[in-house]
């Protein structure tokens, strides 16, 4: 009897402790006067339907923002983590630019500090991040990106040729765009970042594409590990549970260092990202050697850019570029096929550009100077930003003031700050009729109407995406060739409600991205039927 009572008491104690642990710390917001919506145990403010993949996280973010945006700052519980969201442009400017040094870091990652992934530009923090950003920035100038244009164009040729083969050989007019664009970005990354030639259209099962799919695959097990890292970070790190299969990392390690060794031995120079990183590493080591000879330079002042650092940046470029560019291309193509007037206007600009070129091949400067193409891509990024939330960690106690200088919030060291990019982009106060695809928002006559810091597709300030020029070139170069040669049309499987079709945390409709291609011949469309 006594044993049963002890067992019952122990069970009750464990249940109580679990309840206390599962309950989000609402006092974090209450004592500082931050408005928030009532959370539920363990899940916080994330709806169970989102976690189960039945509802859209994007719609949830937008809905919460619309309910609380008048408060300038509001609280959200990401499971048990209390996050402060900013809805006011002036506060966003303070955090992202004006007081950047106090908000220089992203939230701490889920990778072990000894992992090569912890040395990527995205994961680095404080002085180490500044050193690496400074080292890498010269590799992403317009001049350096321009040198890669021919490599990108070669991939465009293969992508267009694949569609033409489908039309000519099979009469097939329908393609699933995400798969098509993922194969394209795979080949671009292979040639422009890793210096190898891959054709994922002619060899759909090539090893580089297969490994890339495994790295970017958000399986249920991967999602579960991420959730456990959020709920039990110390336990997961103590158990050294890797989120990414390290066998995949080993594949890239052999590829990168094998390529570098081959180039050094045969004195090969190629205008790709590995070459840029090799050059950055060489210059870095020369600068460090010069500084080391100065008596005023201490060991603490010396930075580092070893082979593992170089590998980490290659892995970052792969993971960042493999899916995000394909996603942007998929959504932009979707908006063009659903908005034929915009597609026709883009086609007119492309034809005018062709006439201007006078038979010469398209070049980087001409492509990037196309105004309506830029408007189309900009509007697509507004509606469907790849990074739909930005995060910053408060580095020290800080006072946030609004535009009138009034104190809004006292921040504490390690407070997590989020900027809901997708909500800002879909806020009618920032973009009237936000659900409509209107590229003209970004033309010369209207772009001055866009509120500063309400449009953030590539981030903000010094922590903005370092590879945005390369990404935009990839997107625009392929769109140019596709719209020039084909008319994009919806199919019976194409969703008519994209926002309603997206579920879970994925930027992917349930029906996938289906498109019918109609060949343009001499300015007229020729339909290839099945």
C-alpha cells in the first residue's frame, strides 16, 4: 500500500514537472508589457495543424501579424522559445542597420561547434563573422558574378533543350516546375560553385544531384530532430545527434579538396566560386603573414581561413542555392502563367532586347538592365520570399525607441528578435492588394511609394544575403530564355489558390507546380499536344 502511494506520488510529481516544463514562459512577455497571444503547452503559438502539414505556416505568420501589428512589437512562442516580433519599420531599421553591432548575430544554430557547418558564414558570430564576411565580399561583386555568366548560360541552354526534346519527341507539354528548376540549379551550382560539369536533364540520376536531394530533403525524421533541438537543445547536443547526414558532407569534402588539388597541380584557372574562394584564401594568408610580422599584432587579433573554413562556405553556397533559387523560379513562373498580361509584357521586353542585341548573344549587363524583368522578379520575391522570417539575437541589454524617440521596449541580452518578412510583404498598409501580382509596384513610377524596410527579400543590413547578385542572375537568365522560346500556361493540375495550397513549413503547393509549355515560332505560339 505504501509502495503504491509512493509510486502515485512520484507519478504526480513527474507529471507536474512535465507540465511546468511544457508550459511556455509567459512571464517573459508579461513583466515587460509585450502583447502576445495565449500559447498552448509545448507547441506555443504554432498550430498543431501546421506541424502536421495540414495548414500553412506562412498564413499563420501573416494572420498573427495582422492581429498584433499595431503594437509595433509583439510576442510569439515558437514552441517554448519566446520570440519578439517587430512590425514597425523604424524598429526594423534600428535592429538591422542603425544598431547592427548590438544585433550582429543570428540565433545560435543547432550544429555542434566542432562541426564544419558551424564555420559557415551563416553560423559564424561576432568578430569571426565580420572577418569572414570581409574576406568573402570581394568574391561576390558584380565584376566577379559577371565572369560566371557564361557558365550559367551553358546551363540555360541545356534546360531549354530538355523542354524542346520533350515537345519534339514525346509531344509532352506539361512539366512539374520544382523538379525542373531543381535540376537546373543543381547543374548551376555544380559548375559555378564546385567547378564540375553535370547535366541533370540528360543524366537524371547523377551522383551530385542525388546527394543534393538528400541534403535538402526535409524528411519527417529531419523535422523531428529539428523540433527536438528546439525543445531539448542541451540533450541533443550532448548526444551529438547530427541534423545533416555527415556522409553527405564527406562527399563534398572529397569533391572540393580534390578539385583544388587538381587545379593547383595543373595550374587551372576557372571563373567559378571555388576559384574565388581559393583566391580569397591566398590573399587572406598573405595579409595574415604580413600582420604576423608586426609586433603590435597579437594572436587574438589574427583571423583564420583554413581549408575547413573554405569547405564550410562551399557547403553554405550549396545548401542556400540549391533550393531557394529553384523555389523563386517556380513561384515566378507560376505567377507569369497565372497572369498572362504580365507574361506578354515581359515577352515584349525580351523581343525588344533581342532586337537591341542585333544577333549578338545575351550578356550580363544587358540582362541586369532589363527593367520589367526586374519588376517581375521583385514582385515574385515580395509575394513569395524564400527567407520568410529574419532573426537576430540581442547581444547586450538595449533600449528600442520608436520614430518619435519614445521607449518601446527594454531588450535583454540573448533576447530573440524576429522580422516577419512575409507578413510585411502581405500587409496591405505596405502593399495595397497584396494578394495581386503587380510588377508595376517596382517600376520607376511607383517604386518610391514602397515604404523603407517593408520589402526585405534578401534580408537587411550587413547580414543580408551575400549571394543575392548570383541568385538574381540565375533566375533572370533562365526566365529570359524560357519566356523567349515558350509561352507558359496553367494545366488542369495547376492550383488556382497558391497560398491556400501551401501547407506546413514548406514553400510548396500540395498540387506541385505544374506548367504547360507552348513553343513560340516566329512570334506565334505552336501548341504541342500529348
